[in-house]
């Protein structure tokens, strides 16, 4: 297609691609293939055929809004009691999840000849966890409030903090990545703003629990405002949006109208982001041998480092109903954070197209495999609980 197509033509092509991806995802549901990966594939096809990347430039803002809305929803689902439960298990598992990927730094530097910032970026993607896709599986299976689900949510939410720190170090050591990593002063300001906002919303919720921000405009202002503060202080807009959801969760459980507004934002805007990511992936990089060698290495490291996290679940935790395999499998998907980190690095020139292709393959592979393992483990635990009868205790820790 010569030149840029009109905006309506671009929207029509993208919506047809989203529709195709969603229909295909429904047929592949038994294989735990999420729609986001199929949308990535649609983006690859479009970007390498009929639709140039520059054609979706006017839609970049909508795409980013979908990402922020998803992280805002994640924050809404994370109540204080979720993070307060099983603190020992969360701390041990988080330590393993944070430290284990660092062992790959040497091989990336020496074996693949990566520069220091590029290696740190790869570690950031390895450390990330696809909290959004994991939460959706837990919620659909009614396991979000189970001991295993609560522990997994606590770890996965906190797991992105060291990943964001690594992203900041990579940004400081390479080109500016647009994440506003402004040094200790900005980070300190961000922590201060977070503390003050927590105290302010907590006081508001105690005094006027029924007067939460509820209208679409109020929610949009809170979402964009918290994301802007997160970006301006070096914590990234993603973490800022998540924090905005956590603040709103200080009130009573989200109303149906609020959920519908956020669902509409993410359902309409988020697919555009994944298609845009796929459009940035040239076909030549996907068939490059170097991309697949790096992808296989990253995949092995990604699986091993998250499976080791099961060691953070003690015998006491298992007796309390925390299943180590649910926690470990739930941490395997890199999901949205991994794609966001890789796309940000590519746009800044910190990684090349081959390295970007390897990271996308790793993120896609871990997301599919992790969700498949998690679904099957939850199904097995449900079967074991049913056979044990209503008098049985928590889920077995086998």
C-alpha cells in the first residue's frame, strides 16, 4: 500500500485484525493461547505487508491508554489484605525471583557480546511478571482469594519493582528511554508523593467511604494523573497507573459501572498496543538464526528462574494451603510488562531488531507455557479438592 492510508482505513484494518485474533483465541482456548499473542501475530503480518508502522502513529495515544487502564485494573484488584497475607512466603519468593535472573548477566555479556545496558534490559524482561494475564486466570477460576492466589498476586505485583529498577539502570547506562529516570531526587519525590497519596486516600476512604471517584472523567483524571507522576519521577507510567488503582481500592469494592468503564478502555485500546508491537517486528529478524539462539537461551533462563520460586514456599505455607506450583507457574508469563520493556528499549535504540525479536519470542513463549501450566495445575487442585470432599482442608501441596 503506497503512502499512508486514511485514519478510517487504518482503524478498519486494525479492527478486522483484532476480530480475527479474538475468534482464533476462542478456538485455541484449550491451549491457553491468550489473544494478545495472536494480536502480536496480526501486527507482524500487517507491518510486513499492507500497513506501515507510521500509519498507526495517530493511534499511539489510544494504545498507551489501554496499557495504563490494564495496570490500573490490576491495582484495583490488589487490596491491602492481598499483600499483607503470607508475608514470609512473599518475601522469600520475591527474593528468589529477583536474584535468580541476575545469574544470566555473565552469559549475556560474554556469550552474546551484549553491552552493559542491553544485558540489563534483558534482565529486566526476565525479571518481569505478567500480572494482568495471571490475575485474569485466577479470577476466572475463582482462585484469586485462595491462599495460593493471594500469595501469587503479592509476589507478582512486587516482582515488577526490581524489573523496573533494572530498566532504570539500563536507561541510565544507555540512551534515554523516555521513562524519565531522573535520579535519586526524582525517585525520592516519587516515594514522597506515593506516601502522601496513600495517607490522603486512606483518610478520605475512612471519612467518606461512599464518595469515591466514580464518573468516567474522574477515573480518567486519576488514571492519567497517577501515570504521569510515575513517569515524571522515574517509576514509569505503568507503576504509576497501578498505584492509582491501589489508591482507589482503598474504598469499597469497585462498582459495576467503574469496572465497565475500565473494561471498555482496555478492550478497545489494548489490542491496538499489541498490534503495534507486532508491527515493529520485521520478518527478517524473525528468521535470523541469532534471534532464535538468543530466544532459546532466554526461554530456558526464564523458565528455570521462575520455577525456582517454588522453593520460597515453606512447609508451613503448604499446610496453610499455598501450592508452590501455582505460585511458580503463575510467575512464568512475562506478558505485558516484558513487551513494554522490550518495545521501549527498541524505540530508544538500546536493542536492535534481532534482540527485540528474541525478547518477543521469549515473552510469547513464557506467556503461553506459563498460563497453560497454571490452568492445568488449578484444574488438578480443583479435582483433588472435590475428591477430598467438603470436610477436607486446603488444597494438597503435591
